[in-house]
C-alpha cells in the first residue's frame, strides 16, 4: 500500500515506523531513499497531484517484483504543497541481503520518476504552475499524458 500524506512528509516518523514494523522480520538490509524539494529557479516549493488508482496498481506490480527477490518495497508521497527543503517522497526496500536492496531501490526510484501518475507544479509567487519541462508522459496513459491546464 502506498502511503499518501497531505503536505510535507515527516521523514523521521515514516522511516522509524517502517523500521519498527520490519525489525523482527529477519531482513538484513533496509535502504531508504528520501526526496527533498530543492531550491532552484526561484520556487517556493512544489505541489503534487496524484492519481491514486494507477499509483496503487503500479506499486502493487513493484511489490510483486520485490517479493520475487525476497524483499519488500515501501513508499510514501506528498499530495499538495511541499516547501523548499522539505521532503515529498520516501521509499524503502527491505531485503535479506544488501545487494538486493541496493539494486531494487535504484531501479524502483528511477521507475517511479518515469512511471508514477504524479503531476508536479512549481509554487512561485503564490501561484501553482505546471512543471511541464520536468514532467514525463506516462507510457500508455492516454489522456493522463496530456498537458495539464
């Protein structure tokens, strides 16, 4: 299950919760990835829209891939506004061996950036501006790949 939160993520609470849920599961590795909004191009932050049914389906396929490797994948993402230097994305992989976790987190994060149905907007001067130049059309998404107005 994907965890969706309104606004910035409380990274410490999320990572701690995941660790505590799995610490007795005999996984030898827990590799987290934390995405933080950077200060660039004069933005005050980013804002996110999420199409949850497709995101859940995409994530379930990833959970199956991870399970095939004896691992599990966790993910949390923000909906709405996240200011500069706050976190909007946390992912984690638990696995018996570190190599599996290291490889899975890399592939998972890259596929997330390319495939997840999450639309990003710049927050500038109290406006929400679609970040078209930093967005990727979702393969096979039809109308969901079209430019946001």
